[in-house]
């Protein structure tokens, strides 16, 4: 059976509100609603979300047609960027290049990529180790730590070119039997299901 890691889609950006408290935008919500109609979403029997508002909103919308409760995993939060707070898009992209390009270094006080990877891998592994591999499961989180988890699952070094496409709302799938990737980043509303697309 399959597991998926899903990143929240577009958010309402507000420099006056801490980033973890940002919510989904109208576009982001519409993308999740579209995804809910797809067969793969209907098969989910367990959904785990980061504690950040945008991830919780995504997860709650994802299970809106079912009675599945959303489980919150505090250790799945995005890489800690509170040292700088909000950065304008161009500055943020340059910072992300440094984050992925120099994983053992901290960018202006950010959580190091290697540390964020240990955290997200440990959180997901704890859940999967006690999870029934016959039950489809979704992890709903963020692009940064999602990429770090993807690098781990694929056995690849941390690198920016393994990051998700712009806009968020992407997913990758992996086998619960051996935790091997079955597809690379794919827009959540376009994924056809487990086994589709190369890793």
C-alpha cells in the first residue's frame, strides 16, 4: 500500500503574522477541494499533519468527505526560520539556496538542514514503524522538510534541485512495504495514484 507526503498549497502571505500561523489562500483551498474528489484521496485511512495552521487546514480539507480524524505531529513543522522571520520572495529563494546548498551550516540562525532532516525523518519513522502497511496514509506538511524527507527516502544527499516546484500543493508517494519512492513531486490535484510516475 502507499503513503504520501503532501505540502500545503498557496497561502495568504502576511508579513505581520508569524509564518506558522499563515492560512491557506482561496487558490490553495480550491486546489485541495479539487484533490479531495480524486480516487487516491478517498482511499486514505489516516492523515497526519504538522502543527502549523496551513498544514492543518490542508489536512482538514483533505478529509472533509470522510470521518477520518486529523492527527497532529508536532515534530513535522517546517524548518525553523524564526531567526529571520518573513523574508521577501527573492531574499527567501536565496536563503533557501543556502539552506539546501550548505546543509551543515545555519543561515542567519535558521535551523540547519541536517538537523531538520533528522527531526522529520524521526517523526515519520516513529509513525510508520507502528502503522499497518496495508492502510494508506498521508503526511501533510511543508516543502523544506518534505524535501529533506524525500532525500532520505531516495538515499540522495540534501540538494535544492530535489525541492518541490513553486506554489506548494505537491506530493510524492512511497511504498509502505519498503518505503521506496514511487513518484517524484506531482501537483496534488494531478496525481493519478500509487505507482504512477517515476521517482
